[in-house]
C-alpha cells in the first residue's frame, strides 16, 4: 500500500525519498487520525449515545455515558494509530519505535480512564441497590483506581525507558517501605472501609455522632480516605476513614431500625413538698380516670396491712400510707401507658433517682413510636408540659434555683426590709 502511494506521488512529480518520504508518511498518519477523530466524535458517538441512551438513561446520567464513550473512543484511536505506524513506518525503525511508544502510552492511558468511567457507572447504579448502601463501594473503587494507576504508571515508565516492566516490578519490593509511607492513608482507609462493611458498623445514610470531630448528622459518603457527614446544622464534617476503627463513635441507625426513640429526662422535686396524702386529698385524686385503679388497689392493700396494727395507727409512722410523690409516679406511669405515641413493647418506667442538693430527680424513661426528630421532640415536650401542669394537683413543688424575679418578689413582700431592720 505504501509503495503504491509513493509510486502515484512520483508520477505526480513529488519526491518520495529521504526525509520527504518520512514527512509525507507521518503527515498521512496524522491526517487519517484526525479524520477518524472527527468521524468518531462528530458522528459515531453521537448516534451511539442516542441509541444506547434510550436504554441507559434509566440507569446512567448522560454525562457519565458521554465520558465513558469518549474515553474508549480515544483508546480506539490509539489502536488505529499503532496499526498505521506498523504499516506505514516499517522502513523507519526509529520513527516507528517513537510512534509505537506514543500510541501504546495513549492506549494505556485512555483504557485506564475508560475503566475508571466503568467503575463510576457501576457505583452510580449500585447506589440504587441495597448492596450500595451496605458496602463502601466508593472507597473500594477508589482503592482499585489507585492500584490500577500505579500498575499502568509502571508500565508507561517501562515503555519510556525501553525496559521490561518485570524489571521495575522486581525493584518494587525495595520501595515497599516508601510506598507504605506515601500511601499510608489510602491503605488504612481501604482496610477500614472493608472492616466497616464486614462488621456492618456504618453505611451511607446512617446517623453518625462523633464528638471528637464535631460530627453529628447523616453520612453522605464513605470514601477511601475520608467519610463525609452532613451535620444537622447543614455543615459538612470530614473524618479520616481509619479513625472510625481506631476511635469510638455512635451510630444511631439501630434506633431508626428499632422504630422507637428513647426519652430519658428527669425533673427535680422539692424534697420539702413530699408528704403523706390526707383522706380528702385521696378522695379528690380518685376522680382522675388514670389514677383510680391504682388508688383502689393500694387502698385495699394498705387497709389490710394497717388492720393488723390496730391501735398503733395513732402514730402515722407505724402504718403504711400513700405519699404524694409515689402517687404522682404511679399517675405518670399510667399516663405513659395510655399515651398513643409511646411504645408499650419497649422499656417504659418512671423511676426515682438518688436525691441531690437540687431535690429528688424523677425520671421518665420510655420510647416514642416514631424516630422522626421533629415528631419526637413534640411528643417529649407534650409529656413534660402535662407533667408541669398537673404536679400541683399532687401537692408537690418542682425545685428551681431562685431567679431575680423571686428575689424581687421577696423584697417586695417586706421580708427583706424586716430582716434589714432587725440587723440594724
């Protein structure tokens, strides 16, 4: 073919010997490569994208499709360039070697980039599947890309040096320590990602809380070296992936899967307001629908016990009596049992904690039937609103540190002035 072309050029009076022949050959190769580029990217890829896009658009966005096709088209152009060089430059050893080296490096580069695009497409599709949420595929794919880049880089370097890649790979063992130091974070991140996935410790979409790094929000990405968390205040926190293995963190996903979010909050009761309930007070409280069964049962129980003491009941401490604090605790227990937004199949109790200088802590411990944040806060607020409103009906007082208003009220009542007069 080359001889036929040169014979035709000679018949036209164009010299095809020496440097002119080489220039004409290289020019012909570049011209055909340019024409192939225009045909591929202006016509073939446009038609291919339209035809396949109708089927792939359900799975892939047009940008990913276009990038993948373009990169493989460039790799095809490199293969055609290599074939042309072997055909047209057979008699020019040095030029053939140079053109082959360029073409081979070109093919390797765009095959590598094309494989990256395939991985990106697989990652995009996997995000819609359950496996994409349980496996840190992005971190794994980034590790694969890193290893592929290193291997292809070594092969390219061997081509430029004119050496066998085996020689460079054999010398790679001596550089292991250096490579471990340079790629420490990616290696640790890859191992951490595999451990997180194997142990089901963290997935994209989980609620992560890690106070050390100021993270409290939803995991939006698990990469090779970092984990991105979208905090509830709309800021983004990045955490080293290996830190999730070396440090402790809290994953709230278990709460979401359980379908109930815990309420664990206490109020402090003024100890001086705790006392036995009088008969008329019990009579008044017995009209409470939620409290009536408890009072009826307890009165029967206490009556049987006190009958055994006979005349010793003149002193209250000899018998058993209902206290306002215990009755209030029983009422809250019944109130939570009747609440439609509280789960009855999970722990539910109202307990009394150890007294403190701030009073007796009365703690509500239960789980809501929803895990949505706003709904949870609303349920919790409603419960404690009711608690604050009814506590006076049980002749109890909440403990509260005196405020400026309390001090002004005390002074306005004349107590402060009388004490000043006595001290004078």
